[in-house]
């Protein structure tokens, strides 16, 4: 099965996590990312890789959840994804 890829901006839009959190996870190796042949096009993150990373971080209790902090927005994990419909 082929994996679909998204940009950092798309993952940010789906999860409402700060882009710096996403870039930090890529830098420390906890979130795998690829750079297409044209280096100016930015990083790509596999959807399955992102889902697995979000699940791991949520289980670790890092103080955030997908969808933004519940205390600020009332959002739930998965907000804005096709899985929530």
C-alpha cells in the first residue's frame, strides 16, 4: 500500500501543533521526513509516520495533543482529518 505524504504546513493545519514542534521532532529523529529531489520544495512527512508519531507522543504525555491544547480550544485529537468525520 502506498503512503501519502504531506508538508510540514499540512501537518500543522491538521493538528494545530506549532511548526517548531514538528520541526523539532524531525530534527531529533522521532518523526521521519523526506526531502524530495528539488531541495527547495521542503520536507515531506508520511501520513502513517505522522499518525504513529502523534500516538507515541500522546501516550508519552508530552503536554500537547493533536488539535491543539484542549484547555485553549476545546479541540480533540483528529480534528480536521478525514478520520473524524
